């Protein structure tokens, strides 16, 4: 983000932490029932440029980057050699370059990790966060300008930038900072600006996982439902990448014992906090993935937890005697 964009958002009333525009309950209610858009101030961009950029990313990430055309995008993970996720990324093309969106808090670590792999490849990876103003848009009936008819993970040019369709109701606008204010005014004509709390709740309601600093290397991709079509973060037909052997073995030879579910709590959970079940005693059976306030009151989260514990019907937050979690439906089936 640029200082000009930050100043514009502050003038609109956005809180310093980006959480809301001063009416968090109202913003959550509108996110549930209406049209909203949110400045994604917690997200950053890495740019991969050079003639080897596609192959470089294809050899490192869990999805088919070579298959991303000018009008496409992909969700993908970056794993350790042990198949543990260091980052989840949204990847799309900007001309001959690739843009990778991920949480700002882990961007420096991931940028350094990618740079270590460059070696003799003709590719350059840079922090491009100041090159784009990122806005999330949600509507069940009204897509943003020029985005109607886009398929999921489709990308289109719009005035001042690009739009990426994330799912049936959510889009990402990646804008030149100088064009962001005019796009903001167009969006405001039919949607309400909301902060990160409302957007992150929409992400949880969609069953879309994220990896933050507190959960790096905590999950293999299938634990976050990444192989399911609704998340679509893994290709099993592409070549090797770090951790690929573990991910493939989990898919074809093993059984996924932990899955990501949606749940509600009164207590505000934080990513990385453990959860417990009677059958596991003092040993944790899962981990909070992401969390946000809920329009229904309290908080909602995505939690990666042992399937058997969920089937047992009793999972507690923070300790074996902690608050009991209420599990909620996801918009997709967990196999």
C-alpha cells in the first residue's frame, strides 16, 4: 500500500488496524445480508518476473502454475520438504509476470524463501505490495463492473487494474493505487465498505483457509481441504515440488485424519491455539486456523481437527476443560 492509499482509507473512517469503519456489528450484518467491499490491508503482493517465472513457480508450488493463462488464477501452497505449508497464495498473471497475494505478516519470510530457490533461473521476485491496492468485494447478486460472467478463478481487466473471481460471491480487485479512489466511489454506489473483520468472516463462511505466522508448518495441504474442488489448491498431475512426495502419499496411500471445519465460540480464538477432545485427553486434537467475529454474535473460526473428535461431538477450545465448540456447516462437503 502507498501512503496516499492509507491516507484515503483513514479519511473514509477505517480503523488503524483495518478491522472496521466504526460499526463492526453493522458491517458484519451487511456482509451476511448484502453487498460489501473491504480494503485488504492485511494482504501483500510478491511479483515474480522474468522468462523463467512460470516454470520457477510451477516447480515450487502445489498447483499447476504453467496452466495459468492471462485470464486465469490459482490457489496454491508453498510447502517444506516435509509437506508442511509455509504459505497459501493466490496466484495470477500480470502481463508476463505473476502476482502472488499472501498475508503481509509472512511476506518477508516467503520472499526470502523464494529468493533462495532462484539460483540460476532467469526470474526475479520482489515485494510489490505498493504496486497494488487490494479490495475484496462480496455480493450474492451484483458482481463488480466487468466481472459478470467470469468463471471461478477467472481474471479480467477493469478500469485501473484487474478483478479475480474467488468463488460464487467474492471477488478480488487488484488496482493501481492511483485508480483505487475512483473505483472505491463506484463500489460505494451499490455496496457498503467494511473492515477486515467482516471480510475474514466471509472467508471463514466460504471455508477458505489461510496460513499466518502462528500456523506456518502446522498443516499438510489436505488438512486444510486444499485438494477438494471448493478450495482447489493442489494438482496431482503436475511434476515435483518441495513436499510433493508427502502430499501425494497422503492422498493415495494414507488416510487424512484431520480436516478443516467451521465452528462458533463465545471466546475469541486466535490462530495456532490448540483444541482438545475427551478421547485425546491432555493431547491436543487440532489447531485454530483462522477466526473472526460472527454476525450471529460471538466468533467463528476454521479449525483443523481430528475427524474422529468431530464425530464424537465434543471439542474444546484452548484446554481439555475449555469452551465447547459448536460446529457449523461449510458450503462444501468434506470427503
